[in-house]
């Protein structure tokens, strides 16, 4: 861990899969460095701009990208070629796109009440260092995205004592987007309970991965919406 922290201080990539928008290339000593993948990087810029400047949410962005035929390479423990809201939210939080290397964003902690069971917990406080890699997102756009993320990060209200408990909440998973299914309650003359996934199914599109032509069309579509 000390070695990994020292690499972060030096602005070097700390191992693992390269984030979307970058490729991992090795130097003559076999050490990995982040290199911008221009096709993917252009999609990253569009995502940040649409979210930070044009008011699109992650659900609308995911649906829009999928409708444009955009697909991503499945890396590491990823599951989907199409874009899902959780992936976009993690991207928007990742300081690597602003030219930074973070250390301690996630920590493995014991599961309370369980023996020899651990889970990864995202940390709100972590160290950030200037990276040696090329920037994809300018600082102004990055800061605007973080401000909106903070505004949008409102937890679901806790159930009041005596209210109905939805036993399957958090257990059912949408087979399309991978998000947990939640229960929403609306009150009027009659109490109604509606169970819905946190995102809509993506619009069917070609499963081909992003190419220069598709990125150009996506850029043009984004410009018309600006």
C-alpha cells in the first residue's frame, strides 16, 4: 500500500484497468501509463458537457448514448457494453479525467456482523495528486460537474415508523441496466405502490463498438442540443 501511495504522489497510474477514455500502454520497463483514446475521450467530453452544462441527468444521458448506437469495451469486472447510469456517475466522479490521480477513493472494510466478509466502500475524503497523464476534461467543466453531483446526491427518505416495508427492495435487479429495483409510494385519495427500476431500458441499437464515424455523429447531435 505504501508503494501504491508513492506512485500516486508521483502522478503515476496505480494499476488495474484503464478508465474509459484512456488506454494502458507499457514503457520499455514494462510499467503502465495512461494514454488518451481519442474516440472514447470525445464521448467523455460530451458526457461531461451534457451533464455539467446542458442539464441532462445520468439516466437521460445513458438512454441518449445507447440510442445513438454507442457501446463501450467491457473491461475488468464490467458487465455491459451499453451505458448505464451507474457507470456514468462513476465517470463523472473520477478525477483522472481532470488530470489527477486519486488514492484511497475506495477502501475494503469488514461487513458488520459478518465474519471474514468484506465489501468496498467509496470514501468521501481521499488524497488527490497531479497526474502525469494527459487531461481530457478542463478544470472549469470538472468543477461544474462536481457541483451538480453534490446537488443531485440526495438520499432516499427513510421510511416512517409503521409504514409498509417493501421486502424485495434492493434484492431485485433490472436485467437490462443492472440497477436495483426500488419501490415508490404515491399518496392521493388511495395509497398506491409502484415498483420501478431506476432507469429505463436502453433503446435497441447496433452492438458495434464506438467508431470515428459514430463519435462524429454523436458530437453533431450534442452540438445541436447545446
